[in-house]
C-alpha cells in the first residue's frame, strides 16, 4: 500500500525542511541543514526555494509506503505546483503555514485547489519556536476564518496528544474526511510535536478511487493496464527510463505494451526491468503503485529520445482511442475578476496532460466568478487520452476554475472564422511569405526607378547631342561667311 501526500503552502514556510525531518528523523539547525538532503538542483540549494516537483519515499512499520510530493510555493512556479497536485494523484494534502508569516495569498490559492478537488487536508504550523505568542494567536484566528470560508470543514482540532490523533483517524477510516481538519503546531529545530505528526502520517488510511466510467463496465475497466508517466530519463547503458504510477491494472517485467500518443501514434515496446521507489528490482508494479520502467522499443527505425516523451503520454496494454473534442461542466472559482466567453483559450491540467484548449460552445453568453456552465472544448494542438469523469483545472496564469468531463465527442468542433486556430508552423510560413512579398515589391520598385532613370538619361543625352550639333553647325556657317568676305576684300 502506498499513500501519496502533497506538501503545499507558501514560499519560505519550511515545507522541504519538514519533509526532510520526517524522512531522515533528524532536526534542523535553523540554517537549512535538513532541506539540503531533499533539494535536487544546485540553484535550489543556493536559494533554499523549491522550483520543481520532488518525491520523497518513506517506509512505515508495516512495510507500507508514504510518498511525499514536495511542491513549490513561489507564485511564479504555480503552474508546476498545479501539475503536481492534479497529475500525481495525491491522497492527502499537507498544508504548511509559517507561524511568523501568517496566511498568504498562495496559501489561499493552494487551499482552494485541494478543496475544489475534494482532497482531504491537514495543516502543519511550523516555526513556532521563533514566533511571538500574539502573532501565533493571530495566525490561528486567520486560519479558522479561512477554513470556515471553504464551507467544507465543520471544525478544526489542534492536536496535543495521541488520543486526539486516534479520534481523527477513526473519522478518516469511516471516510468522514471533511468533518474535521487537524492542526499540528511543530518546530523543526526543537522537534516539538514532530512525533505526533509522524504517528498521524504513519497511520493514515488509504483512500480508494471510486470513480466509475459511464461507457465501460467494471469488468472491462479492470482488464485495462495504464501507466501514467511523470518523469523520463536517459541512463547510459540502459536507455530510456520512465517513472510514474500504474493507475489501472499492473505492469509486469517482459510485458509487450504500447506508449503514446507520440505525434498522434502508438509505439510498441517491451518492459525490460522494473524498479520500485527504493531502487529494488521487482517483477511487477501493482495498481496505484509508483516506480520506474526501463523501455525497449521494437521499431529500431524510430529515433526515440526522452524529449519526445512529453506530458500526457501513457503506457497501455493496447492502443486506446484519442479524443480532441469533449464536453465538460466547469465552475469558476472566487477571487478572480475575469469574464469567460466562447473562443476563450485556457491551459488544461487533466491528470498529467498539460495543453491549451479552446471553449467552442457554451450554454451561457458569458460566465464570471462563482458561475457554473456546460461547455464544449477542443484541444488546440493534438488529441489526448481522457476518460469521462476526469477532473481538470483550467487556468490562464493563475487558477480560474475546476471542470469535470461529461462526454467525449467524435465530431470536430471549430471556433469562429475570425479566430480560426492556426498552427505555429503555418504562422511562421505566413510571416516568411509576407516578408518575401515585401522584399520582392521593394526590388521591383527599385528596378522600375532605375529603368526610368536610364531612359531619362538617354533622352537627355540625345537632346544635348542635338543642341551641340546645331551649335557646331552654326559656328561652321559663320566661319565660312567670314572666309568668303576676306577673299572678296583681297581680290
């Protein structure tokens, strides 16, 4: 059993440090000692700010797994955080709040996302060792007010002992996730209440996915094998290796499966080997488990690189139909002053799919904050593998709304002729053609001007030669007259 916990919150609120203390059972020195064990890239270690999606895996006492999905908190990395929340299928959300910083804009943004996706949350208030008492009271009051505004949590509970934890876990086992929100006040430097947080996390129950497809029966769905790709690598001597989660069925070593859609096609391959999250060689990856697959492509003529495996590509037991047009029911979140009309083009985050889509049809002229509408959308660039009932987020910069796919369309939707979608390659060709036409026009104009100048110069030369000849003729006549007069005088 594997439970995935998404770690979210504002920047500089000790998310990565808390994960490192839980994983390695250490304490921080107050200067970033613990987070160095979790951060991946050099620029993250220099600044202390997470800018990517990092996963940390922890074994519990009963050989189950806890996977922490550490997400970025800075506002400019919001799209990466949204991709991690939606694409990594997290079971719980751990919202970390800095006690000395209070509730920030990004904390509200992250909370609205997980509440809209109906993900159970628990809150960790960190840095209580450096926070004054009046600031801590104000932070708790603001947090209570924010939870009431969500209209999902009836009451919150500050965890102070193990009996309260057992009370919350009993509610979780009965699937009353939204009746109570536990709050832990911890310190990564002194270790205060970290043991209570560990006890709570190690005993969390698994949330089973109960979403059923409308078009498929349970028997046919259970026979599908689908592996969603999160990351891809190239290992020297091994080849292309992908990491992800088996969302339906299981993947075994030596299976002949298909990967796609790559340029709209499916490619056949064989699974050479499988590793789990602890770099152990295993024979099978079961449903809802994450791991790594080493791939061997059958068609050697295809020059497959890791860059061709983009977001949204899956590994399946057979080529499944792809969809470009679909209907959905969307709801606009609060706190955004925006007006959405047909031909609006947001970015769709559905599972691991990240692509722009166009709203072609709506049952309302315009929709604004807190409105609900039924719309028809069309992926802008390529078809994707989606199912009825999939939840997606659509955004334009910041978050704009939540949607649920209700129908897959077989016919093509088109936008208005004034805003017809044109591919990037075609736009480049049109620009180059306009530039060539402009250059040709300038060259032809210059040639015409040069011809006119040449003709004019020739005409001027002829006129000047004619005048000069007339002048020379008159001079010759006058000289002849003077010669004749001189001869008569001499005679």
